[in-house]
């Protein structure tokens, strides 16, 4: 799965906590999440940073839970 597919898959499954997430899907989305948070922090715009955090926290959490289920652990 390439990075663009991983990011779009995680955003399409915004709050889907059931199912499984591949390793590449989770890590590419995690990289996207942290890079976007870094860019938001470097702009010194608090409203933009808060908006990014609020918009991407749930998909990041859902991808983490799906990744745990892929490794046969409960989310």
C-alpha cells in the first residue's frame, strides 16, 4: 500500500474501530499525522494546530485500534 492510499483509507474509515489495518497503512498515516502536527506547530497558529489535532485525532486512534486487531490483540 502506497502512502497516498494509506492516508485516504484511514480518512475514509474516520471512526471505524472494527476491522484490520495493515502495517503500512498505520505507519504511513502516523507519519502523515505527526508531520502535519509539526507543520501546524511551526506556523505558530494555535487555531490551525488545534483544528489539525481535532480533525485527525479520531482517525489516528481508529487506525491504532485496527492495527492492534490486526496483530490479534484487543483494541
